[in-house]
């Protein structure tokens, strides 16, 4: 990733821009309301959410869905099948390595910059910080699993780019990255509560800010853990089906 240095620098600048734009946007929205509280979120909590959420996203984000879809469409997937490890392990290792790189060379610079420029609340306690780290680890796995399964859909359709863009935008909303789920109507939140997407951003942020405690906290972490295991198992099931399909197609 460091081989393309301009792209790396632009990536860091992009995430700083995301943080700054959202930070001041929410500040303007809250300052127009004398109550300074929206859907149970204070201005300080919302600004901290913007900084921490986008910083964490800069660490776990990857384009594994685009890369996998392109390799399937171009037929390059055949060389991957000849390797001694499964395709899932190959992409998982690549995504994990990229996440480690991003954590040190993208997320850390963005967060350090944000600490000097913006107001960021610290975790409510050391235990919450540890649970937040665990939740972020699960968020990475959920994000990767969804991306991997999305990329495999290329085996069933010739063009997947439009769907990938739609998924990209939906994930930002369903995960609570752009807008906390508390802002959605109650009937819609009922559905979101049991879906895996909130484990990508909404759950880790609530743990960090201490917005969930006691039994609710452990229930949310348990749900996030279960979805992580289920999605990773689904990756294996879906890959076995796609592999048979590629064999039938002469791949």
C-alpha cells in the first residue's frame, strides 16, 4: 500500500475531510436547537461519534468485494484456486494485513490530528475501552464477511458494480455510521436491532460512550459475536457453492 504513496496520502486527507465535514455539520445542526439534544445524543457525544467512527472505519475498511468480483469476472480466480490455501483464507489474510497497516498508518494519524483540532470525549472507563476494542475486532470481521459474500455474487451476474455502490451506501446507513439508528422511526429500528449491520459502527460506538450498560451491554456484544460467527460460516457455505458453479462453467 505504501508503494502508491500519493494514494495513501490522499486517503489520509480524505478521512480527515470526512471527520471535519461531519463534525461541523452536526455542530451547526445542534446549535440551531436550544435543547442541544437529538434522539438522546448530546452534541459532545455526536462529535465524538463522528471522530471515533470515521477513525475506526479508516482502519477496517477494505475493497475485498471489488477485488474478488473483478477476479471472478476476469477469470483470474482460477490461479487463486491452484494455491494451497482456500480463497477465503487468502482474502481474509489480505484484509487482516490491510487492517493492521491502516490502523497504524491511516487511523492513527487521523485520530491524532482530530485530538488536536476537535473535542473528543474519552471512553467512560478502562473496561469500556477494552470492550470497545473487542467490539471493533468483531466489526472488522462482520464488515469483511459481508464484503466477501458480496464479491462472490459476481459468479452469478456479469456486472456487479452498480450493486456494489448500492451496498456501499446502504452499509453506511444501516451500520449507523452516517446517522445513529436512534434517529430512525421506531418501527424501522425494530428491524435494525436484530440485523448484523449495526455491529459495524453503532454497537462499538455505544460501548465507547457508555450508552449501553449492564445486561444490555452484554446482550449487544453477544449478538455481535453471534453474527460474526454466523456470517463467517455463511462465507464458507457460499464459497463452496460458488466453487462448484465455477467448476461447472469450466473454471
